[in-house]
């Protein structure tokens, strides 16, 4: 990294780009419940085996090494903890907590729809579960310890206060197992949390745990666990050394006393001699007779006689000479020596604790070490986490600045050499990309707006043109029609006059000529006037259609829910006569009753389509018009089917263009009808199309949206 | 023809000469014999009504009893003239009949909103116009038929 700093900015940029682009995109699939469960159980099993059974096995093995008689007690002690830990921590508490997640995952993997609130619950639970596991581990370790060690102490008839010495087992087992299971559970549930988070988009965890708190807790737990593991080990080792030395001393002294005891006859003298065999503050010695009864006064009353009987029995088995350590509860060094005459036995019991003052000092020192470690961890952890959280806080601030204010001038400083620097660099790169793409987008939007404006201006111009043209062209038409009509009476008068002239003319030639002229004139004038009139009327109709087209979608005619059946009733009533005259049958299917539309315009749609169906019916044997429709999710679809002459596939788009008439035959119309219909439907947000085959009739389909929202986009 | 004093004048404001001729003939053919004051554009009509310029002499420019007003005209269109007339306290009493080229509802509504009394769509058929004029009950008090 330090070397790279010298490299040019472009290389830096290029590596950042390649780092980003080579990264494979991860898709967050729904984790299967089985796999998640397997991963969880695997984690918990490792936790329990390594951190639950681990110390148990270690200490059990150690106990077995030290004293074959007592290893089963130690095993009992440590193995009692384990079933409790297993049952409580792994099978019960986290399982109960995990059950809702498992149920939800099963339902989702079956294909059930993902309910948002359920998803939020699963998300929160999956984030909380590691804590449950950690706390559960700790509680389990505590209960396991109290029950397991308590049973052993009770069995060994030891005071409960002795348990304090083994208390580090709780943080040792609970802390290490808790920490392991915490991180294991986090890892196992990561796919669930990730999936839920992606589903929920902007989900925020209920509880915020700072990275620093997590790090410090973990480090402290591990440090304490380490100290707890080391301290008993050190203590045990120290104890072993003390006990080893004490065994030698005890046996040597006892043998020396046994030699001298034989020299005295009186029991008092012998008892007095026993004092030389006593070791330490609490140690004591006594004489047993042949039957194993203590014949010297018992010097201590805090121990039960049975225990000495036990040692006696053992001494008999071992040949009445030797030394060993009893490690249940208070450790005791038990030494015994034979007297030759009388055949009694000397026994000395010493407590290593009496000689463990330096060891105890070291133990106290161990606690000091532990507190020191604690502070060191906190101090170093603080700086360490600062190193992580400060760049993260900078990132968060920059990201928020961008998200909330759209401020793309943000640049996060790269202040570390670890993965965080990669994050910062990727972030800067992303911001750069966003900035350019936002600028591009703005430019495109501006261009789009501009062209939309141009287009709508053009459209408006076109409509204005249509309106003005159809409006203004009508004025000269009125003149043409008016003045040509005005000629009619004059022509009639002229014709009448010519007839009169012809009748009264004496000259046959002139009469014939006049009559011929009169007939020609009559024919020409009448014909001309008829054509002029017809032309003007047609032009007028055409202008009216153009005007109608220019008026489509005006705000004066509001969109309201209408019953298409009623509209069709009205339209068919106007065609009643024509349909009967041409013996065309009408087949009707029920149409939608609540369609938002402009009543007059949809009336025009139906009447244009039906008029077309009638006009282009042709000479088929079966003549009918079928009208029907169906409702779909967001729009209604209607159709008008006829048995007419049909439209060739090459013309099916052309029929909707203005002034297009496919037939030269004598069919009324200006070639505007379908263009008008299409414009009406488009202004409603619908569309029209035709399916047809030449000679087979045609079917015109059109759609109207059911939601006005889709229409506003078109009309607005 | 009756005496000019008693007659009520009808003002026709229309820029198209042909239309003017046709309307005049139509009125005559329909038996309406009132004197016509013919104006070629909106500005001229307003000058006449407000007695400005060459129409300053009240004797030569009598108040019309009815105005037939075309909408589409140069200089000032029918709407402008209508607005001016209706905003004058004296002239506002004169009934106004708008001549429109289409029955566009927006245009008609605007006429009524500005205070026009009625409207006639200029018909393409010559005969229709007479029927329209005759059918207007509005004229009964104003128009004069030959005795």
C-alpha cells in the first residue's frame, strides 16, 4: 500500500475499477431451512465439544494422571456440567428462539408469499439470536458448575466455600463457549439476515450495538477466559510441587518418629513423640492399633473418623508404609509408617495449603494480572476500534450527505491501509460514477423534456391547424354553396325565357337552335350545380370530421364511469333502420358497466365501427355484426365482429390512417372514421387493432383502461 | 317600406362580403325588411356604436336594435366586440346574435359567458338560414314585416 501511494492517480483509479468489476455479484437466494438448521447445530456442537467437553476432558485426564482413585470424581464434576450445558444452551433456549425463523423459512421455501411484518420479525429475531445463544451459554455454564461441582463437594464432605477456588470454570466455559456460539450463530444466520434485509430494502435493526462494545466484550471475555484457564493451571502446578515436597518430608519424619516411639513404653511419651511428626499448622498425627482403632486422642475435630478409617483401609492394602495425596476437597498428604512392636501403625495427615502461602500470593497476583489485562484490553481496544469506527463514521456521514442532500461532491479520505481503505476507495469510485451518471441523467432528462415539449407543441400546432383549417375553410364553402344556389332561380328564369323565345320564334332554324341551346344549358347547369352542391356537402362533412378529430380529449368533456351497454343501445337505435333494410343481424354480449370514459367519444367509437361494419358488409349469405367484450385486470377489451368483405393483412395498419379508403366502391364516408376512433381511444389510454382476412369479415378490438391513473398520463 | 324613424336598425358585422350578401338576401327573402347597417370588421362596428371618427354625428348613426355579430374577423374578433358592448352600460341592452361557423360547444359557451343573447350556426345550405332566422322568437319584437 505504501509503495502504491507513489503510483499515479490513474493507476490507482484503474486498480479500483478492476477490483470493483472483477467482483462477482452475489444473489441473495432464500436460505433453505434445513441448511440453516444444519449450520446452526454444527456451530453449537463444536462450541459444546471444544469449550464444554474440552476443559472437562483436560481436567479429567489430569485428575486421572494424579490420582487413580479420584479421577472419577473429577470426571463426574466436569461431565455433569456438559449435559446441562448441552440441554439448556443448545437444545432449549436458542431452539425456542430459533423456532419462528425456522417456521417462516419453511413456509417461504414452500412458495408462500412473503409477508412484510413477518419478514421484519424474522429479521429482528435472526439479529437477536446470537445474543440469546451467548447469554444461554453463560447461564448454562453457571448452572452446570453449581450442580456439578456442588455434587462432588457434597460427596467429598467438603465445605461449599471450597468451591470458590474452582469458580473460574464459569467464565472459562461460559465465556469461551458463549463467544464461540455467538460468532458461529451470526455466521450461520447471515444468509437469513441478508435475505430478509434485501427483501425489506430499508430495514433498520431495532437495537444498535456499537462495534466498539462488541469488540471490547469479546476481547474481555477471551482475556478473562485465558486468565481463568492459565491461573488454575499455574495454581495446580504449584500445588503439585508443594505436595511432592510435602510427601517426602511427611514420610521421612514419620519414619524417624516411628523409630523413636519403639524406645518408650508409656503411651503418654509416645503421644508426645507424635508431635514431631506433625507438619504445618493444621497437620496432625495419631496411632492406630492392630484393629485400626485410634488409640491416641484425635487432635482435630473438623474431620470425620470415617475418613481416617478409609485411609487405614487403604494403608492395609498398600502394605502399611508409604504416602499419597487425597485431592478431594482439601488436599491432604497422608503418610503412614509401621511400628514393629507393638504392631501398631502411625499415621500423619498434612495439609499442603499450610505450605502454600507463596502459592496463594501468586494466585492473588494472578487476579491482579487479570485486572491489568482487562484495562490493557480496554485501552488498546479503544484505540483499535477507533481506528475502525472513525473511517466508518466518515463513510456514513458522506453516504448520508449524498442520500439526503444529493451532494455528490463528497470525497471520503483514505486514512488506513487495511480493508477499510478498500471500502473508502470503492465508495469514492462509486460516488464518482454516480456523479457522472447523474449528470448524464440530468442531461437526458433535459433533452427528453425538450423533445416532449417540442412534440406537444407540434401536436398542438397540428390540432390548431386542423381546427383553423376546418373552421376557415367552411367560410368559402358557404359562399360557394350560397352563390351557386343563388344562380338556380336565375337559370330557371333564363330557361323559361328561352322556352318562350323558342315557342314564339317563327324561324324554324332559330327555334331548333334555341331549343338545343336550352336543353344543353339545362343539362350543363343542372349537372354542374348538382356536382358543386355534392362537392361542397362532402367537403363540409370532411371538415366536420377534421374538427371532431381536433376536439378529441378536450377538458370540456370530463371522464366519468359509463355503462357501455347503454352507449351501445343508443348507437344501435340510430342504425336500426339501416340494419333492418340490409337484413343484418346483431349479436350482442353484455359489456362492462363501469368504464371511465367520455360518453360522446365512446359513442362515436361504437357508431363509427358499426357504420363501417354495415357499409362494408358486402354480399355474404350470413350477415351479422357481433359485439362483445371482457374485463381484464387493468382494462376492458371490446370487439365488433362482422361478416363483411374483410381487410387484407397488408392494409390492416393503413385503415387507421387519415384519408385512407381501401374501397373505391360507392360507400359513404371520408376516410376519417377509424383515424378518429383511434385518436379517441388513444386519448383514453386505450388502443385499437384489427384481425381480418380478405373475404372472411373482420374483427375490430379496442381496449379502455379501468383506472383513470393510466389515462391521466396520456391526456395530461 | 315604412318610415325610417320608426324602423329599428339591424347591424350586421361580417367581414366576408359574400356572407354579408347572402345574409342580407336571406333576411329579405325571409321577409325581414329592417334597415341594415353593415360593418366590415369589429373595429368599425365599435367606432359606429361609440360614435367615434366618421360616425360622430348621432343623427347619421342611429343605434341598432339588434346586432348580428360574426366571430372570426380581422382587427377585432367577435368576442372582443361582444365584450366591449356588454361592458358599456347603454349598449349592453342591445340584443346580440352571434354568427358562428361551427357548433363547437366551447365557442358557444364562451359566447354565452360574454353575454350574447343567442347564436346561429352559419348553414351550408342556403335555405336553412331563413329557417334559423325565422325560428328565433327573439326577433318578434324587433323585426318588422311588411304591412
